[in-house]
C-alpha cells in the first residue's frame, strides 16, 4: 500500500475487465444471454428479445417432441434409454438458459463491480496480481468452451453420422437418425427435406443449450478468480500494514486498516452475489451430470457389444466433459472457501504485536469475520468442494457414513432392465 509506483493514467481500467470477460461475452451474446450494460436503443432491445425467442423456440421444438416420444410413442426400453441422455442435456441447458436470463441484472451488477475494482486498484503490483488471476479465469473459460461444446457436438455427430434405410410401399428411403427422437404424430421426420431441416434445428438447439452451460460455468470461473484476486491483494496490504508501521504515524496506519476492512467487505459482498447467481445452476449441473454419467456408462456398454468406435469415442469425450463440468463448480467452491479462510490466517500470522495495541484490536474483527465463511453451494443444499467432487465420483457419502447407490450399479441395472425387458412385461 505504500509503494508509490502507480499505474499510468493512460491505462484504461475497462480494458483489463473486458479482457477477462471476453470469452464469456463470446459464449453468451449469440444466445442473447449477455446482459445489456448500457441503456440500449429500443431497436436493439427488440432484436435481443427476438434472438431469445428464436433460441428458446429451437430448444422447445426438439425437447417437447422428444419427451412425447419417450412417454407416448416408443415402447422399446432400449430406445427410450437412448433418448434420455440427450433429453436431460437439453432440459439442463434450458434451465441454465432461463436462470441466466432471469439473473441478468445481477450478472450486470457483478460485471460493474469488477470494473470498479479495476478502477480502484491503482498500484502496478496489485494490478499484476489481478491480471494473473484474470488470465487464469480466461484460460478456464476457454477450456470450458472447448471441452463442453466439443463433447456435446461429438456426441451429436456420432449419433447422426450413420444413415439408416427405411422401406415404405416398396420404396426405399435414406434418413439421418436424430439424437433426440421426435414424436411422429407431430412431425414425420423420415422423409427429405423434413429430416434435414430437423437435423439442422437439432444441432442449433444443441449449440444453444451447450452455450448456456458453457457461459454459466465460465462466468462462475471468471467471477471466482476475480474474487480470489481481490483477496490476494488484501494479503499484500495486510503484510505491508505491519511492515511499514514504524515508518508511518499511527493515524495513517489506522486509515490503511480502514481501507483493508472496506476492501474485505467489498470482496465478500461480491462472493455473496456469485453464490446467489450460481447456486441454482450448480444444483442442475451436479444432479444432471451425475445422471448423464450413469447413462453414458450404459451407452458405452451397449456400443461395446458391436464395437462402434465412433460412438465409444464420443461417449468417452462426453463423460470427460461431464466430469470436468462438475469439477469446475466444485473447484470454484473450494478455492473461494479456502481463500476466505486464509484472510483470517494471514491477519493472525502478521507481526500484529508490533502495531499499537488499539490498532491491533482491529485485526480481531477481520479474523472474526473470516471465520464466518461464505460457502458456494448447489441449490443451498450441498457445499461445493473437492470433497463433494470426490463423493460424486466415488458415489459414497463420507460425511454421514451412509452408502448410496454406485454409478456402476446404476449402469448395471439399466443394462439388466434393457436385456430382460420382455420378462418384465410378461410379469
């Protein structure tokens, strides 16, 4: 805090903030989920509303007929299970899309909060710390885009890559299979050009739901890294508070302590906003990805019987994508919790005894506030941490020592139901 070297006035603080959020903007703008930062023209607002309507319609056109197909049309359990995975993916993406649109104002407030933080931090040393975390958050956002978008599109391409032949009234037709089957009483997609049009809409809907999931995960990562950057700047200030205490009068030290407390509370309020925005999305991803991981395991067993290399490869990529999705949220919850705790530890580990006794008492409040950690949760039900990720991976609850059904058991049950479906019907 005493370093006189400041950032030149020619450096635009907004440029750093735009740099950290650039990928998020690319993910969310095409689907109309990026919040409008300024008072836009009426025409622009109408265009965004039209964009949201088109995206929502494309998802609904695929999701609703697929649900009707599973409930009303198909009787083969194997085909029903094959359609459940893509259906769950679209339902999850639709919920994430709805949450992003509903919490658009809160997301805009977080972005403005970040802009203000970049403007308030003037020293080169502090800005370098923030820029390092911004680069890492941008890197995580890019990885989210590559893995999640790549996994879903690989799955869709593998499903639609092989054409099927159907014969009707001694006429043979070639058609592309749909990842999400459609209720035939609504739309008959067996014939061209309806089949090709439905396939294109299906890929567009996949892009919409995947972009909403990628956008939510990348926003959570960038916001979390920014919060960690603010807390790391706080560590530097706490260390300098004691280091330079002898060189400065007591009144100036108390003023710096006031700045530290205000900065700490500002960082905690930002973390609270992250929790309020992301807890619903985290719950959807935690439960939905766990279910889809079980279904992917079942699909892999069925594809292994005929050794379909394209499908098996796509299933592996999707499985890695789902694991990564859960890991990102759990990692964010873990790192924010640890960094919040570390503030109190850092305040205690400083040479507080060198401060004036009345000034040192102020550190007690910082330590007390740090002990009340703001936890990132999934739907206010589960704390997101590396331990939670381990519980999901191992499917064993180590906190209350209650065993739950393992993923392998679910996959085996799905396979057993599929191979013995006729016996179930007979019974």
